């Protein structure tokens, strides 16, 4: 449960900072803000799902199979993220490179939370 509180706090802070930066830098709000919000929600759901599946895998198999479950969750996140970005790059072209940069910054931030929490769980048990 603490993981989701951390994830939610980071998502709210990221969205707030994004909104402030978009307004301060005079970016087009109708282009950047919806993409940033969609990216944030997508990665929030994807990271939460990966976390839940990883915890379930650890309970079922124990720590000996942690590497397989962790690799599977990272593979799932990478493939889903590539599909998401491919949609926006090829089918719904984004206005610039800032969206892609934003997406990967949030992606790595959420991955850091996921890896950090998984590491702490393994150290505790």
C-alpha cells in the first residue's frame, strides 16, 4: 500500500511541475498538456500493474524466482511503453520531441520507484 502512496505522490508532483513548466515556457497547452496527462496515467497504471504482479509472483514462488518475475515485469513495461509511443509517433504524430522526453523521464522515475520498492522488500525478507 505504501508503494501506491509513493507512486501517487510522485505522479501528482510530476503533473504539477509539468503544468507549471508548460505555462511558464508558453507551450501550446492544447498539445502538450493532454499528452502529458495521458502518459502519466498510462505509466501509473502500468507501474501499478507491474508492482501487483511482481508481488503476487514473489508470494507464489518465493525469492528464488524473483529474477524471472522481475524480468517479465520489465519486459511487459518496455513492450507496452514502446507500443504506446509508437501509437503517438506513427498514428497520432506528436508536436515535437518534448513529449517523448517527458514520457521517458516519467518512465524512468516510475521504474526507479518500482525497483527501489522491490529491492527493499527483498532486503526485508
